């Protein structure tokens, strides 16, 4: 299994992986999607493995770190009783199952790979990426090892992930409902594309 610095959200058995540095909006996006019925693999690190020629994402449910800005955007966080304050990072962490019991999902097959960043506007925009471009960016978020054979295998796993998923840049606007609808449309489009591809194969 190979770690990847990404959030993983699941709907109808398929997952969307959000890859980005701290401050790109992954945790805010994670909480809003879980609030709206998505399952959670993790908001920061997932593990990848190959199974029957497909890439599978596995859960790594650490506590979620949230900033004051995120807490203002998601009022439900005021119900959390057990926050751990990290003064060095100016964030607080908590167990998401305290707020949304049963939301953690053990495993899922990725359908989307999305690279989010926060946009200083209300509207969310999205742009498709080539799989080559997505792979180059994804390599920034893999925890590569010193052993050459392990690193080579990790690269193969990321290559399979890029070929398996549809890839996008996401500029996250402040309208959280529009943001959620955008992710819904991307995931629905991916599922429909997979079904069409299966039909062509047959």
C-alpha cells in the first residue's frame, strides 16, 4: 500500500480524491461533503493499492484539522465538544465521527482526481486536466521512499490512478452549495462515462 496526501470522499461506492497542499481547502470541502451525505476515507492521507488491475483507495481516518475560517463556514462545528488545539498551526482537530457518526468508509474505487484551490470569489469553476498533467501534479503528493524499487512501484500505482480517473482543477468558490453540486456533477459524469465505456467494451 502506498500513501498519498489527499482527501477522499465517497458517494455510491466511488470516490473523489482531492490532492493539494495545506490551505487548499481540502478540510472545508471534506466537511461540507460529509455533511451532505458523502462517506469519508480521510481528509489528509489515503492509501492506494492495486487490486485486479484497478486502484483501490483505503481509509486512514485521522482527526480533522480545521481553521477558524472553516469553523465560521460550517456552523455545525460549534456542536463539537472535544477539540484539540494546535497553536503552532493555528488549527483545531477533532474526530469527525463525533459530528457525523458512521460516515467513515473503509475502501472505495477512485473515479475522480481533483486538484482544488480556494478562489476569492463566490462561484466555483472547474477545468479538465490531461492525465499526464494530473500524474505530474500527483507525484508532488506521494510519500516516496528511498528504495528505488519501492519508488518505482509507487510511480506505477499513481500512473494507474491517473489512467483510471477523470482529472480536474477546481477553483472553490465561497458558495458551499454550488461547490457541492459541482462535485456531484463531476462524480455523476464519471460514473456515466464508465458505464458507457463498459457498454462499448461489450
